C-alpha cells in the first residue's frame, strides 16, 4: 500500500493501545427489481497518539459491521510517523485525487487547527500543535489519503542525517 514512499516503517498492532476515530459513514443505495437495497461504507482512522496511525474502509449492510470491518482494515495498515515534541518536523503538502492538504508545524499551545478528516488523522497520530489547510475536494476518503500522503513524506532529523551521510549536529548547525 505504501510502496511509493521511502523509509516507511510499518507497525504490527500487537501490544499497542490503539484508539479509533470514525471519520465518516456513507449510505449507498442499490436500486434493484425488488426495491432499494441500502448498504453502508465507513472510513476509520486508528492510532496510538504517539506516532503510529492507520486508516481503513469497511462496507456492510449494517453500520456497526461496516465500522468493525473498517477498524480491522485500519489495524492492518499501521505506519510510524516522525514527531517532534508534539508537532511535525517540517511543513509538507499531500495530494490524493482531487484533495490537497497542507500541514505545518506550530508552536506549543496552538492546538490542532484542522478540519474534519484532517483533524481525525492528526489527533490519532498524536500531533498536539499543527496548522493545516485542506483544499480541493472535501471527500473524506480522499482527504484522509491526502493527509497520509503528507505524513508519509515527513522526515525526522535522524533520517535526514542518515540520507545525507552527515552527523545530526551538522544537520542543524550547517
């Protein structure tokens, strides 16, 4: 699922205290000869609020089953995101379909300045101070995936030092 990204650290759900957040539930209708058949699709974000997060989609004839399936799917796609003292290491843009998301680190005490789907993802990751802007499509599926695109492109200071082949001090001092 995350093949196009470098340095993606996948995480197993065992031993983690995961909290799930429901991003959205959609009712879909299939019109048949016998009338309308209703189904539900749910998108859920799970995270330990300490840098580990995943998202999943579940579909079923009942809402509760769709949510349960989405949570199971999200637990299969957990990744680790680099954090820096409750915020992000640097600003980043993410894109998926027609949705574009911009996330930027903020100073301590700012809070999570984000809309619906972006807020759910950032709170599940464990970010406490961040500024964000969602542009383009407001479809929650694409906004969640665009937010993940931005988060997966984030690099911590240690990763940057390793990629450049220099020490951690030289990354900050120049």
